[in-house]
C-alpha cells in the first residue's frame, strides 16, 4: 500500500503461494495454493491463473473463485508438473479475466501486488508399475493400494481369457 492511503482503500494482494508436493515428480498433479487478501473486495468473483513456461511453451490453468474473507482466502488450483526434471518458476495472477489477460479489479489501489511467483523442483523419481493379468479380486487390492500413492504411476492391461477351451485347444 501507500503511506497516504485511506482506510476505505480497495486492494487485492497475493500474499503467498505454495506448491504441494514440492519437490514433485514428473507428470504428477501439483496443488498450487495462493493466499489472497481482499481489502474492500469481499464477495468479489476473481480468476486465479497459474502458469509456467517449459521448453519455451506456456502452460496455464484458470480457476474462478469468490473471495469470502478480507484476509487469507485460499485459492487452490491443480496443475500438472512438466515431463522433464528441473526447476520451474510458477506464477499466480489474480483478478478479472478479459481477452485472455488477468486485469485488476475496478477501483484497486495498486495492481502490482496481484501476482506472486515461486519455484517448483521437478524430480524424475517414482516407480512405474505395469500389471498384466486377468481381472481378479486379488489385483483389485493391489491396484487400490498403488493408486493412493502419488509416487507410483500405475498402468494395467487386463487380459480376459475364455474359461472353456475352444475346439482347437482340446
């Protein structure tokens, strides 16, 4: 804010952002949480845009929110981590979406605090599991246990075979 601002000044402020998990595994879901103060904008509808550049290409996710409180509104957007390891800069912009851009809300004191950035480390760890089998109850428990863990990428191929032998197999 400014030193000469009035008590009724309106301002939207992104106070913090975090990525969870951090570090993240390649191609996994990451939950980006932005904490936003909405001085004078309680009840306003805004768009949160999460973006990063990877291999010269922009990746963006937009989500609409209503700001319910004056302080500590949590805006959560789920994104996908890139397919290669390294450090990426994740940016969150909050405001009104117009013509593909995020614009400040009308009457805002300063649009310079409507965004924030952080770094996300992307690792190439984790385990890929391939299950090739018939559809059986025993595999259901295994698949359920592996799906809950973010460290595992699960791929399954179900082969159903006939229980009765064909004329050629007899």
